[in-house]
């Protein structure tokens, strides 16, 4: 896929379990190839709340500037998941980056600017109407990227599977097939 020491691995994150799975996969890949990992969060300025993210602090909802909130969220994401410690154990350098703009555009720009060898990103795996309405950032990056893109899905736990497919859940005693 790429050569040893050929360029960093770019990992766009939205702080979800899917982006965490992508980041952990990228760390493993980086340790094999001697690459750095750039952890990118794109601050997307929503039209209904321009310039601010809503943060819950001490039981109250507080508006923070988007940059401050995103920086705090990135630090919490890296700390809560022990990313720096995992990277250090693997001999990998993690470089957090925040940029503003449209996610797909900024991911591709950052990959080009940094000379990335590969983009590793999570995917929620939306289907049907949700996918049509929300789109798929990972799909667009795969379509438009001139470099390889690895899409990672987080393993789903049983609670999520049961919510996604309630008709397959155990009906309980006396409610099954007779």
C-alpha cells in the first residue's frame, strides 16, 4: 500500500466509536510502517448555531466558541481512550489537528498538504433514508481521494444489534412460536 517512512497516516475523527476504531487501526498500521498519525477533526460550522458548540458543564449547558470546544473535545477523546499512551508504546507520534470547513473538502486538503500516504477513517454504516439524508463522508472521500483510503467500522455490541433489529430479539417466555 505504501512504503516505510513515506508519509503520515491521516485519521479524521468525529469522536465516535467508529472514528476511535479507525484511529486504533491507524496506530497499528503506523507502527508497521514507521509513520506518524495525524488525528484530524473538522469543525463544521452548522448554519443553525454558527460559531458555537453546545457543551454540558457542571449540569448546565454552556456555549463555547467552536475552536475552544473542539480543542477540548479532541484532548478529552485522546485522553479518555489513552491514545497517546498506546501510540508511545507502539513508537508512533500522534499529531492532533483542528481545521474549519466542510469535512470532505478539508480531509482531502489536509491529506494533500501533509503528504499523507493513506487516510484511515471510520464509517457508521448508515443505510436507507438516513444515508440518503445525511450522506456518507467516508464514501465521498473514497471516491475523491487520490491516495488509498481504509474504512473501518467499530464492532457493534449486542445492545446496538438488538436495537437495530428488534424483530430478531427474543420474544420472552410464552410469546415465541407455538
